């Protein structure tokens, strides 16, 4: 059997994600080989903001599928644009890792314990706006590079603290890294955070086996988040946060849209039963409810101002 080629970025975290998918497929008897690539987001170190185009970290990986350089693409789902490429299929979304964000410093410190005007680094408008909302005195500055590069800047004293996704810390086994996890009510995650997206060419029957890695509760949760994002026309760079959850016989969706400076904040929370409809139908309904309410309350103006 010819091994399936897995396209991935070359960063340590991206390689971990691809190797994880390869291991899972290997347990199912599907042989694979990695195809490491460099995305524009890996070489362009300008701050990521609302003026940048979406897909910085994913377009090169998708192109590998379209040009038959690879058979499978593994993405951090939060980086994948919500507008689906018509030639590709999001074949599997494995079970999600934690969605929490962490405040990383040289010693473990909570947000409220940072000194006035402390310099905090983040590459995310969503995180920056929520930080400013809670601590308007902070000097929130852009930071780029992979996890190791960002930690190096912290160690060299460029920042008093930096923000990282807890999922990446755990996947890289940096268990001893001094950090404090934010509760969900203090720092809502990005749509798709902590989840992986596995793409294949549409109707590529040789790759259909990848679908065994799909985890329906995770797919439903991130579907609600990503449909909300698409309805708001926010892209993955806007100050928009969302979290879908399937619990028992209900599904919930929390969503937040902020102004870039954090002074304005719109919050929505909706819940629907799951007993009489498919999870994906409920996810779509929740996204529509939350998006409609946010748009009526002025979300468009906040999103456009951040571009």
C-alpha cells in the first residue's frame, strides 16, 4: 500500500500535530509519510492584524493537496478559513484538546498580579482585546514566531508575559513551563481553538479512511463556532471569540465580539436541546441565533474598525 502523504508546516507544533495524525492512522493500518512545508505565515513576521489576509498558515498546505504534492493536510483548525475550498473536503476533526489560554511568565503569575503597564505579548487580536478589556493599563504588544521563538523573547526580557494556547504547551510536553490558565469566563477561545482539521481532495477515495478520526461532538462544537465566524464575516484574525459545547442532551454556544481596544464588548450565550435533531443541525441553529443577535447589537462596526 502506497503511504498517504501528509502535508504540514515545519514548526515543531505543526510537526507534532502531523505526527499525531500519522500515529492515529497507523493504528488503523493506514501508512503515511510527512511532507513538511513552509507557509507564508512562517516567513512573514509582520504583526498579524485585521488588515492581513486569512489563511497565512494554511494556503501553502492546501496548495500541496491541489497540486498533488500531498494527499492529506493537517491544520490547526483555528487558522483554517471558514470559506471551504470547493476542491477540498474537511474529512476529519479529531477529539479536541483543551481550549484554554495561558499567561506565561518567568514565574507563574495571574493577570491581576502583573504590575501596572506590564508588557504582554500576543499575536492574536482576540486575546489582545480581552486582555485590554480586563486590564486597560497593560501594554499589549504583538509577538510573532513559533512557541520556542516566543519563549526566547520572554526569556530575553522583551516581554513581562506572553499569551499561549494551553493545547500547544501540552502537545509540546512543556509541562514545567511557568504559567497560569485563564478560566473560560475570563478568556474565551478562538473559534476552532484546540482542534485539528484534516483536509483531503474532494472525492479522493484513496483517502476516505481518514474519516475514522472524526469526532462528532468536536465537529459539532467547532461547526457552531466557525459558522458564527462566517456569519459575522470576521475571518480568523478579528477580535471574535466563541466556544461550542455538547453536554448531555443540550448544546451551548458562547460568543464574544470586542473592539480592538477592549472598551466595547458584546457577549452572547445560547443553548438548544439535541434530542430531536442531529448535532450538526443544532450547531448551525446556535450559530445563527448568536450571529443574528450580535449583528443586531452592532458587531459589524466593531469588526470593521479592527481591520
